[in-house]
């Protein structure tokens, strides 16, 4: 079996050998390079080239010609190296973060306001909640934040929705927020996060019996919420997914940068905050708040970033698995981080017929977090929830 099979780990040990091949190809003469290419043995380089397809390599060779052979080979090798890293995404995703706990219980208790992060205890998902006890409860939200952020970014939304009768809970995704202080579990872990969502949804349903529960996520959180609804449809009554697509602007440049940093050290943190924040917003006050937030995590390892992209690449599959739940997809028209057409494409993959997409004219990347929502956005969200609330007789009587 080929060592380059998807999900395999053997090719990771061959990366140093591949680098040696690159250096050798760059330093030997043209005649030596041609002679080596004609040798019948199968080298690491030839195995990679064969994995890309003969027709593709022939086209590259024709364009490069021998007059620029060494430079062309460097481009081919870098491209092939990127293919190798892409092929091993499942293996890296599996090993990048700690495995999910067999049983995870969420420590969530309704309270009027939450201003501080709870301490992370073993088996607990760090959770904030906003609930106005003076207002009758109509429905409940569980929110999931985006890459680099934390559950506290939903505080303004939580306060406003709870005042309207919609208590809000928000958890930290593993690897972010309070998890950064959890020794041994500070790495990004999507499977662990999904387990946290499952247990938190169960606790919320026990705390609010008979009330519909909606899962809301933004960016990375939108993709996580999408996966959670596909996996645990019995625990949710609807999904609000904001900018969940993995199709990003400048994705090729980012992937190449991650690949190069991976070679320098797969676990060595790299700062992605500056580029992410720059693409996410043009507002100087939001950029400053994001960069100065002590709970925001802007340094991630190449292994974690590869795991992140692998997770985002499975969005379409998750969308197809949602068959009978109402879904609201939200996308800012002015988003410079996620391509709006990618979100529309993801919307079209949803199997459910009860789906709607809301394009926010003046919206950037963040719609619900960091107080970036408008009154019109909240009105749209509430109107959609009211349209999809279950006709629960006991809830109607209480109201």
C-alpha cells in the first residue's frame, strides 16, 4: 500500500527525505537532473509526482522547459508537498488535539448576567449565560464563537436577546477562551467541542423544559454548529449559522504559509491574528478591541490550523446530512474573510427544505459577535425564531 494514502502517517516521516531531494535538485547540474529523472528507480520525488497525475505533471514540465528546469522543479515540489499535507489532514486532525472525554458534563446555570469566565474543571465546558428572570422565556439559544475568539464575545447579543425573552448560553470551543488555561487540554479539539455541545444542550433542555432550543454559531462556530445539528438533530429545534463556509479569500497564500511553518515545526505557534483581523473588519476600534482582548487566541500551531481547515472542508457533507431542521444562514455582503459565494454554495447543499439565507448589506465578517449586530439583524433573527417556534401548549399558557 502506498505510504501516501489519505489518513496515513508514514508520509510524515518522509518529509525530511523530500526536503533533501529538493535541495539536491536545486544544487545539481542540468545534465545530472535529467539523468536522475531518467533513472528507473522510484524515488520520493517521483512517487509524489505520480500521485499528482501524469497529465498534470506533463503540462507543468512543458511550461517550465529545461531552460528553467530547476526553478520549475522547485514549484512542482512545493505544490506536491502541499498535496502531501492535504492528504494527511484526517490523520493530523485526529492527532492535533486531545481526544474527547467519554462523558462531558456542562456546568451551566441560568443567571442574570455573566461578566467573568468560569474556571475550567475536568469535564466541564466553560459556559456563560444571560437570562432575564423578569421576562417570560420564549426560546433558548446556545452560541458557538469563531476562530480566535471566546464565549464572552456574545455578551452584547446575550443581553439584548434575554431582554426579549430568549436566554442565551455560550460555550468556549476547546483550545480557546478558558481552555487556554486548562493544562493538557489547551489545544484545538473539535471532537471534544462537539461532545461539549451535546452535553450542554442536554443541560439546557433540563433547565428549560418545553422550550425550543436553537443553536447559533459564527464563522468557525457556524461550521461547528452545522456539524452538531447534523450529528445531534434530536437535541435542537433549529440552526442559525453565520458565515460558516470554508471558502476564504487568499486561501492559497494562507495554505502555503501554513505548509512552510509546518516544516519548521508542526507544533510551533504562528501568529495568524494580524491577517485574520485585517480581513475580518475595516473598523479600527474593532481591530484594536480584538487585538487587545486577553482572552482572544491569535497564535495557533500549523497542526491546529490544518485541523481547522480539514474541519471546514467537511461543511458540505454536514449540510447534506441536515434533512428536517429549519436553518437560517447569515452572510455579510462586505465580508473580506469568507467568500459570500462560498456561503451561498453551502446553503444550496442543505438537504432540508426549510432553509433561508439572509445577506446583510453592511455586514462584514462578524455579524453576531463583538456587538457587530444591528437592530435590523436582531429583528430578523427574532422573526425567524418566532416563525419556527414549536406550538407548545404549556409554553403558550405560561406566556
